[in-house]
């Protein structure tokens, strides 16, 4: 039996010798490569924290001493050491989450995968322990060097160092990368620490010399090595960044040297005040394909061949690829267009633009608030910034969108990738709030393309606006097949289908245009006429939507965002203000945190399938109950049966 098979909880580590801990680390790396290759997931970050996570659980007593992971995508090793070794359905429905999840284990504390919040959590938990008679417990925060580019970490440090009477250990997992290489002044400082030859040589000589004197010598070495203002740190200026914050600094430590990690963490544990332990790790450690990947060292992978690291399965062009290509074309024609992102140059599709126009791209690190406010300044200076973010991360900068961009009529375009349901990454990664959040911003214009042609078209329209914020949002995954319009109305609304009778108007937003067409086909099979439109620009609500609504008995809005306060609600309000009394049914995602599962499973749970929607629409149009089902029509469409849907009249 392998050592890993014998680990059911952290205290099983206590019985292992140092040599066995090294063997365990090797087994864990093999396990990760083999299992994540089958399911996909965050491989590189977890390969880099194997020894660090073993050392943390060897020294601290989780869950009594809570371990808080910043972002949490590096928690796979933590899951293995806390009794969760079934990775067969990782990130799939019913399987382990890709991030810490309280419902899985008492060892998991923070579920959110948004970066830079761990130190604030640790500050709060440690203060609570002190006030509730549990001050002997330790709180450990594991934060990456990339997360240190986020302002929240420095706000937290400022407060942590204001109260030194608590057991709080901050472990900086420094691999020189966030998603890609970390940028900015913080990154340059840490890079100097990592590469300082004087420190490295003196540290190695000191370690060898101390080892000759046995346990006493090693203890003396640990004390010298851990001193914030010691001789080695003076030579390399390691502690200068933290000395003014009045926090004890230990390091830098080789994050793959288990003995050094355990010794240093024991020293930090015994200090009795906040301590920062600086560890140097290597993302993708022990797996050559990851180390050879210069882009992101296998930060996140799909299904791969574990032997070669090559992707399995054919990949088709994605929404991000289309955006990336079109932005380069726009950049060639409009020299005022520049691009910004927050530590996600490649994931958001800006890498081709950066290669073509390296001087016109700004990666600000994990600092969305700064990115948005800075973009307002760039617009004031005569440029047109395109700020590319994941939809879920624009939540962090809502105040800046509102007060810095919109209030000042700044011509800034936000491109929101991964909007709507993203699937396996779980609650904090679904991009389901941007529509409800952003449509309330005064003067904003919000586009949701349904296919590749519309994405290219609407992106160009967005960057042409220079006196208000514009938004272009699209989902994760392969781009939808082009859906031609049967007619484009004067205000830019595309009519995708017209019914013989004007019973139902279906407003399909973005990728839900195809869903709207499927629903319309099912309604026609039941003798109900349906008109399908794609607004293209959903905010402000186009005038033709109001005119069409007035001619139909029922309006259905379909959006891949939360239905509470979403675009459907906006349409209903606009109709009421215009005196149109047509009933409106807003369909979208529930206002709940949606667990990890496939996109198809989540949409089915939300009732966003052609059969379910058509069933409810028939019930509403016909009044009380659905009549006896008719046989399938000649196209094989099933007849609509089922319970009565609810009709939401304006103002109710």
C-alpha cells in the first residue's frame, strides 16, 4: 500500500519520518498528474505546493488551526491530506469541487476563489479567536505572490500589524506567477529576493556549517535565518518591504525543502505574534510538460495525455479566440485603442494584441479596481481602453465602473469573458451577475452577441463610443454557429424568426438566441405563433422591442444571468413606462449560488431548456391547463405537455 493510501487525515502525517514525507510528496505528484489529466483542473499550481501543504498540515492542527487558501485553486493537495482522495469526478456534479468547499470537509474555510481576500479573512478569524477565549489557536493564510498585487492584501496587512497579540501566520507562496508571470514593483522586489546570489550562497554555506554542530547548530541557524533584520536579509534587502509594516519576516525558504519548511513553520508557530513566511516554489514542479509550458505552466488544463501533457479531444474556436482576433484587427485601424487586463493576459485573449502592439497593453496584476479607474484616466487622456476581464471579476470593480467611468462619461469598453454559467469552477466563477449589476449604471451600453459575426460587429460598435462605458459579454467555450437574421430593424434589433400569428415575442439575449429559436419551433408545433428577436444591444432597451411587445400577447425574455433584477426586469419596467400592458415572463438563472456541474446540467436545473420553456409558455398562452398532447409533428418535435406556467403581468 502506498503512503498516500494510508492518509485519512492530517494527523496521519505525525507518524511519518522525514524520508517518508519525501516519498509521500512524490506519490502525491504522481496522483495529481494521473487524475487531473483525466478530468482537467488546476494542475500546475498544485504541483507547486506539495511540500508546502504537507509541511503546513504537519505543523498546524487543522481544523483547530484553520488554514485559509487565497483563491483556493491550489487546494488539491490539502484535499488529499484531509481524507478526500476520490478525484474521479473532480469538478463534476457529485464530485469534489475544484476549490475549498465547506460541505466537503471541516478543514475547508473560505470557498470564494476570488484572489487577495485571504489576509482579511485571517485577520477577522484571529481577532474572533482572541475575543472568544480561543487565542491559543493559530490561523494560517496561504497567499500567492500574484495575490499580493491586489490592494486588499495591503489593507489587511495594515490592520494585521496594528494588533500583534495573536497567533497569525501568513505564508507567501512565491512562484513568480499569478496566472502568468506576476508583474509590477512587488513582483520585481520578490524576484530580486529569489535570485539574489549573495543570499543564496550565504544561506547554503550557513546551512552546511550549522549542520556540522548538530541540533544546537541547526537551531542557531534557524534563528539567524528567520531574523527579519539579520545579516543575510541586510545583504539582500529581503525584509525592506515589510519592515515598515512591523511584521516578523522569515525567509526566503525553499518551498520544496520539507525539512526547512517544517522547521521554519514551527518557528513561526512559536512566535506568538503575526509572522510572514516567504517560501519560494516552482509552479508545475516535477512534471516536465508543465515546466516546458512558458505561457502558464499548466495553470489550468482540460483533459490531457499524462505522459506528454498534450490536450485530448478536438478543440474548436472559442469566443475568446474570436475576440482576440478581432481586437488585433481593430488595433491595426484605430491607434487610440489600447488593452488592459488584471493578471489574465492569455485567458482573456489579449496575448495576440500584446504580441502585435506590446506598447499598447497594460497588465495591472490582480487589481480590477485599479484597472477600471486607470482606464477612466486613459480615456480622459485621449485613448480608448478595452478592459478584458472574466465576468465574475468585474463584480470587484463595480464602484469604479459606476463612479470613475460612467459618472465621467469615459469611453471605456469592458469585454467580459466567461459570462453566464461557466460550469465546473463553481459558485464564485459563474459570470451570472454582470447583467443585473451593470444595467443599472447610467449611460452604459451593454451588448450580448449571439455568434461570431455579432461579436466582431458589436465589438467594433463598442469601441466607437467615446462618451460612455460599453460592455460586450460572451460565454465560456466554443463559439456559437452564426445565426442569420431575417431582418434587421432600424435600431439594430435582429429579427430571427416571425410567427404566422403574433402570440409570443421571445427576446433571446446573447447565446440564448439559439434557445429562443428552439422554443419558437416547439410553439409552432402547438399552433402558437412566436417572433424571436435578438436585441444585440440589450441596454438601453431598443425602441423596437417596445413596439413589438405591444403587438404580442406575451413577452418572454431569456438571459444567462440572474433573473432577479436582470434584463427581463428592465424590459418589463420600460414597457410599463411606455404604457404597454403586455405580460412579461423573465426567464434566467435563479438568485442562488450554483454548485459546480456541467453547463447543460445547470441550465436544465434552472428550467432553461426548450421543452420546459415551451411547456410553460403554452400553459400561459392557453390560459389554464395544457390540452391533451398531440403526436409529434413531421419534424419529430415532441408535443408539449406538463403543468401550468405562471403569467407575470406588468407591475406585479
